[in-house]
C-alpha cells in the first residue's frame, strides 16, 4: 500500500496550477474535465504518479472559493535550503507566513507559505549528514 495523492479543492484552477508549477516547481501531470459533473481534476507533483505521491486539485466550476476548515493541517515539502526557498517564493509573488528558522523546541529548519487558496505548505530543510 502507498499514499497516491492528497486532494485540495481550489477556487481558480489556473491560478493554483500556476502556483504549484511556477512557484513550487511541480509539473502538471494530467488534467480532465467532467462536464456532466461540472468539475475538473488536475494532478501536480514532482514525479510521476507511479513513482510518488501527488496533489489532486479539484475545481468545481460553480465554486470560486472554499472555507478551509479546522481539520486540515498542511502539506510538507522537503527542500535543500528553506531560507532560499522562502526567498524564491517571495520573488515570485508568493506569501511566506513563517520565515525559515529552527522549529520551536527543536533544531529542524522549517518555514510556512500559503497557496492562492490559503492552504498551508511547510518547507522542511533536508538534514545534513
């Protein structure tokens, strides 16, 4: 068994795909419209679905935003350098909500950003050997 994907409902599919591909460097893997259901599914990730976990972005055509709720936490992405990753996000117009630095009560370097719909994304810096 393995995790296939995490699904996020998004209000503007093109804006979200631009964020995940341009700001976070993922690739759009596939996209399919479901006219009878009035929704589109798009899958983005760093590797093919057969090789790793991806994000499913679900856009319901009649909904332009969602309340995030309190149950969802965040998506975690490993980065080589959390400080540089935050700088790149800012350069590309993204929002950093917690600057890179050691986590509270620990030494792991982390940072948080938000995607265009307000979902939290945590950068976790790779540990050096």
